[in-house]
């Protein structure tokens, strides 16, 4: 049986190793680095509370599932909805020499307009490259829900990016 100090040290090592990856994942979900930090902090707090019960091999998948759930519930909070007064991002010209950066920013802006579950599904499936089954597990839903949310999200992204360089590059 591990001592409390050993478990705490294991968790600390795990959290340090996963923090940057989780932060990038949370950012892709919410589109805001500060909100991503909040989401990761809440997720790691929940993870620490359950650390004794978690199988070491499944810790990464488990924490990703927590981040997804925290993100989805975070979007339901009234203060988050109040912060977003406009459904569209302001038009902002950014002079960037790299087309790839502009395309990525355009794609992230379009992702930000999707509902939380569609966005989470697309990020898990196509950015994190999880299977339908792994995505369903991470989101605590059925594989059918993953498939329908993926289809709806991709259809909406196509509408949003209809006249964009993003679709031209695909």
C-alpha cells in the first residue's frame, strides 16, 4: 500500500507531465487561454480527489474526460454566458506572413462558434485523434451521439468556412 506522500508525489509528477497538453486541449475547446487554465485547474483538482481509485494506465484518458466534462459544464455557467455578448468574433486584421497561422486562426474562430458538445466532439475526434469509442468514453455518451455530433459539427464548420482558405486547403 502506498503512503499518502507517495500518492501525492505520483499525482504531482503526472500533473506536471500532462499540464501543457491538457492546457492546449482545453484551449481548443474554449478558445481562451485564461478559461483553459481555469478548466485544467478544476480538472486536476477533481483528478487529485480521485487519484487513489485511478488505474495508472488509464489516468490520461480519465483526466481528458474530466477536462471535457468541466468544459461542457463551464459553458453552462451564467458568468461565462454573460462574458460572451456577441455570437460572432470581432473582425480583426492580423498581418501574418505565414498563411498556415491565418488558416489555423480562422479555423479556431469557426470552432469557437460551435455549441460546446459539437466542439468537444470535433476536437477529441480530429485534433486528439481519438476513435469514436474513445470519444464516447471521454464525453460520457454513446457512439451514436459522437457520430451525430461530429456530423452536425462538421456541417456547421463547412457552412462557417464556406468562402474560406481553410476549405480550399483540405
